[in-house]
């Protein structure tokens, strides 16, 4: 049975419903609050956390449950996640009983299907008598001096509020987070981004035995309290055979990454540049946004701005999702700088093998962002990728550049004459206001690997000082 069990209910789990659910372990189990009250834990006789119940989240974004769980669910829906410790055999059944009782009381369902139960679960294992270490991360499966290991088995492993907290805690300790999954699991784009680069890692259980890195493919083994690459006598790693299997689906992904800058004024509204990009490329605004997954709030630039203003000068990272018929997901990092407020946006859109990528819309997007949103730069790229935007643990060719846009400030710094004459066989288009234009450089259709060489030569040219006037 999976360790993660989720109750999806049409009504908010109130105090009465939670008490009924928590009673699934009988009177011998204690309960305590953790995470500043955001988590309730059922404890064994010696204080070991058996099950953690997250604070219910009201998901108001259509299609979000289906994106993460593969289960169509009407919205709005209350999402209550329980996680069982793997140290106690009965904990998984106890998590299912907690979720099952919530669903019964509130008229909802349980994911995964069949995991929910209503009867009480008796915990008799001796492991329940082992006390939890002081300051231990709740329901993390393995903790060593260098690494926290989380085991997950769900269609898409998302960057939940709980997992974000684990990631922040391990980073504060200078430790690594390793998420271990079976080979059939995928990561959400936000979690894939969070696990990119050492010391964090996505560890995949190889169907043939052993483990490999889900992002690089390197064969791994458990060494000195952490997962590390297996190296030969020459110090080289080797890729797992399962990772090298090609994806022949023909699905593609368009990624648009851009940075905008705004003056730090009282009436500034954040998220407008992202909405402009979303409308230009899909015809609709984002469906929802949030600070973790599941993304739970209807799209609102005003609320996004209020959140970022309240967190300043600390940065704010949010995730936005689109409507189910056009898979789209973006991450936005809002940062306060000496010059104002910057938004770093990465917007990804998924397409089936018979669907055309909206490459023709990119010049219009460049025009709008330069004209009204303080664009610094924008890079569009395309390449193979799942239409549902999940990240599978297999080798995928890198995306290839489609276009690059330099905003008005960058063009002015390089000078318009210099920036519009790169030593390349391409002709940039002027975009934005005539007095301070930007330049949009077409680089290809996302199928020619030489596009990276072209982009490198273009950026080198733009970094080169323009000749002084005679």
C-alpha cells in the first residue's frame, strides 16, 4: 500500500470530522501538533510519529487533482493528505483509515482507490516504542548525517507544502534531500527544478534491480549514508539501461523563460507579464496559482502581489497552472532589487504529436512584453517532453532555441546599431516603443541543434562593447 493517502471531500474537515478520523488508531495513540499547527501527528507508545495529517487545502483550480493524481474530481474540493511512516508496518493501514473516515463523514473519496478504510487499526509493532529524535523531520523515511530520504509512490510526485518544508530544513542543515520512487512515477516540474543539482537527488528504483538518478541516469548505490554514483576504476559513472530507453510518443514542450523589471511603486501589480504570455500563447489566462502543489487558488495578480509585498525583502516563489485542455505550468520568482522588483518566469506548455506549437505568436509576445511589462530578456525553446508536463526518469534530448528577445534597456546599453547587426544570418525585428525598442531574434523552429551555437554567438556579440562613434 502506498504511504500517501489523500481524502478528497466536498466539505471542509472540521474539528468533529478530524477527531473521528484520528480515532482510527484507537485510544492508545497520542496526537500532537507540528509545523506550527499545520500538521497533526498520531504517535506510537514511545513518541514515534506514525501518521502525519496535513492541514486541509481547498483546491479551487479545475483539473488540478487529475493532473497530480490521475483522478477526475469536481472542484472546489478539500484535499487532506496523510503520510505514513515506513518504520511501522501498520502505519500505512492507519493512514488509510484516517483518510477513509474523513471521506465517510464528509461524503468524499480517497486516493488511491481502495486505500481508504473505516475500521480501527491496532498498532502492535515494537517499532512504535522507538522515540523520535529531537528535531526529527516528521515522517521522513530515513535520516542520516548527510541525507534525508523520502519514499514516494504516486503518479506525479509534487512539490507539496510538506516536501517544501523538508527541503528548506535539510538545506538549513547543509544536508541533501533524496526522493526515491519506482520507475513508473513522474516528477512535477516544480519538484524537478527543486531537485536539480547537488546535493539533492531523484533516486529511481531500477526495475532490473538497484537504483539510478532520474535526471542524469547515473547508476547509484547506498554509500556512507547517502545515494551516490557507482564509479569504475577510472572514476567514471555509467547510465542505467532503463534510463536510456527512448520516448517515441512524439509529444513536445514549448518553454518560454523571461525576466521583467518594474519600479518598486505602491501601485505595481505582479503577475501581469505572466498573464500576458499565457493569453498570447493559449488564448486564456492562467487558471490558478499557489505557493505549493496542489495549486489551490484561482488566478489573481492582486493576491499574488499582496503575498510578495508581505514577504519582501525575502523572495517569493509561486507556481501557476493552466486549464486542463491546454497543459501549461509556470514558476515565478519575485525578487526585490536595488532597481525595483524583478519577476523571473519559466512557462512550459505541452503539446501532442499532432498539435502545432504556437511559434508564430512569439513575436507578438515579445512586442507586448517590451511595450508594457519592462522585459529584460526572453528565451523560447522547444523539444521533446510529455504533454502533461510530468518529468519521466528517462533520457530526453535537450530543448533547442527558437527565439531570443532583448529588452529596451539591453538594446540601449549595447546600442541599437550594434545589437541589430550580429555576425549571423538572421535579421532581428524591432519590437516595443520607437524611442526605446527591443529586438526579437528568430533562431529556428526548435529542430536544429545548431541553434545553440547561433544563440551563443549572438550573446557574445551583445556582450561585446559597441565601437565608439567617430
